[in-house]
């Protein structure tokens, strides 16, 4: 059971991860917001923001598709770096006057949510790396 008392469904692929779902929402929000940014930013802030936003969800998906936990953590680290890049781009967009305070706050809350979910996923995987495998306390049978 999950923290909220609901039964947790098994994770079949990246689409089942809430971190990936929120990252996609954030990416779509960046695309929506950047449509109204000045055309002279098309190859600057607009392009950079969109690429970084897409990279968050893409790295979560790619990491989930990897065979080892270490590889997965590497891609989650990349996703986190892209998230911080998006956060910085949003700050620039706000200071340049491309975002209202309301848009900045709403998008910032998505960034914070994505940050928390990514951190939780990374911590969970780190614990998995440090935990002994199940039944490791059992000794192999003695040979006669």
C-alpha cells in the first residue's frame, strides 16, 4: 500500500512513473509559455528552454530503460541537471519580462514538484544499491 492507503501499482515502464508524468507536464508548459516569447529568442532562450524541458522526461525514460541501477541513476542525474537548467531559463524569462508573476509561480511549482519526485526516485534507487539482495541472510546448503 502507498502512503495514502491506496494500493500501489507495479511500475511497468517509464510512463507509470509520476516523476516522468510531471516532467512531461512541465515540458508542455514550457512549450506553451515560450510560444509568446519574442521571435528573436527563437534560437536562444526559447530553443534552450524547450530542449532542456524535453530532456528531463527523456532522461527519466532512458534511465528507466537501462539494465543497471547505476545507469538509471546517471540518467536521473542528467534529468536533474536539465531541471535546474529549466529553472534558470524561467528566471531569465521572468526578468526579461516574458513571464508574468503568476506564470512564473505556477511553472515554478511544477519545477519544485518535479524536483521532489526526482529526488525521491534517486534516493529510492540509491537505497536499492546499498541494500543487500533479498534472502542474503540465508546460507547456501552445506555439501556432504
